[in-house]
C-alpha cells in the first residue's frame, strides 16, 4: 500500500469537503464529496448528482473515478469520501473502485474535515469480483 503524507491526506479530505458545496442534492440534501488521487499526482474531485428519477443518481466517488478514467488516468493511490456524518462508500462505489485497485486507500471523513476511518478498497470489499475472474 502506498503511504500518504499527513499533508496529502488532509489535502484530499479538504478538497472532498470543499467539493461538497457543488453536490446536486435537491432530494436527499445529503452532500457527498470525493477527491481521488491518481498515481500521476493529479487529483479529481466528484460530488453526488441526484435526479428526479431517483435510481439514476450518481455517487460522488464514481463521478470522481469516471472523470479520472475519462481523462486517461487509471491508477490511483487514494480517495477521500466526505459527508456531514462520516458516511461510508456504498456497495456500488466499492465495486467500481475495486476494478482499479484493491490497494487504493479510502479516507472516510466528516464535514469538519476530520478523518473518521482510514481503510482500503480490499478491506471494504473482501472477496471482490474482479478482472482476474474473467480470464
Ligand atoms: N451517496 C454517495 O454519493 N456516495 C455513497 O457512497 C453513498 C451515497 C449519495 C447518493 C445520494 O445522492 C445520497 O448520497 C443519499 O443516498
């Protein structure tokens, strides 16, 4: 697992927290922000984007990841997930993150910018179905 400096860790949390202001959440009012650090050092933020047709809502983590992949970055060190109450990534986001690395560090933080839990995709989704199962 790549280690993160305290500075990088807090920068990811702060960027995720800041991004929450742009969350589009007219239905739940539950603001989620994510900041994903590519191995290049570039950071991609994401917010949850809700929809009147509720199930097509997209989570902040996946917005960040899809932004990164669409810009050509497919390897990642860490992601922050920031909510008011330190909520944990949903199952769909765990699966999507697992596709790109079980070692990705996941920083779960609250709206005050405090780290609630530091974990990994592997710990959040043990026994993940992955690309290796398809060969
Ligand atoms: N949400 C995320 O953005 N990420 C998660 O991992 C969990 C849930 C969003 C989806 C919806 O807009 C709101 O939080 C409430 O479920």
